[in-house]
């Protein structure tokens, strides 16, 4: 049982810096989308990365535009990197693209990794992060392969 929904608790989304105590909340559509992802997969969703204060975001090499960033002025989280046992990044990406809350948000694909980024930024964004840490558009043949 979670304090945000049936399966998610605020503690799962806390910044890993151990100092800031952020976020103070998670955007409800993000939780709704994650609950839908869990139901689709039939397995628990593990939150690899939720909130990041600016200091922690820099420490982990996050983008300066990261949707993970929370501050005292913006304490509500809009993004998470999530994994589901037995599912690869491409499978998770394609599943996330079927979830209404993520259709107008961000979905990031990380080839060779076992997680996907999802967010509820309010506008569609899709990308992949290459092995050399470059962000690129999803190639057209991605959906055919």
C-alpha cells in the first residue's frame, strides 16, 4: 500500500541526495500513468530515479532541462525513470506510448538499459540517449524494428 496510490509512496520518489527532502508531492497524472503501466505489465514498477534537487541532478549528469528537477519553489515532481523486471527499455517505451498521461509528456529510451523515462510535462517529447550520452530523436525505423 502506498500513500500516493495503491502501489506508490512518496518515499520512492525522494531525491537521493539525502539532504533536500524533496519532493513534497508527485503530480497525480504521473502516478496515474505509472499505475496504468503497472497494470499493463502485470508486475511492480520500480522507481530508479524520481526527484532530483539541482545539486543532485548535476552530480548524476542530468540535463539542465530535466523534468526530474524539483526545488522549494517547484516541489511537485513530474518525472520518473522506471523499470519493470523482465522488460527492456524498448518494451517499456512502447508500453508508455499507449498510456494517455504520457502521450502529452516525455518518454525517453535508453538502448541497452532496462528502464524508461516518463514525465507529464504537458507537451510531447520523445528521445533516445546514445552510448556516448548524446540525446537524439527517435529514428523513424524504431517502430518497425
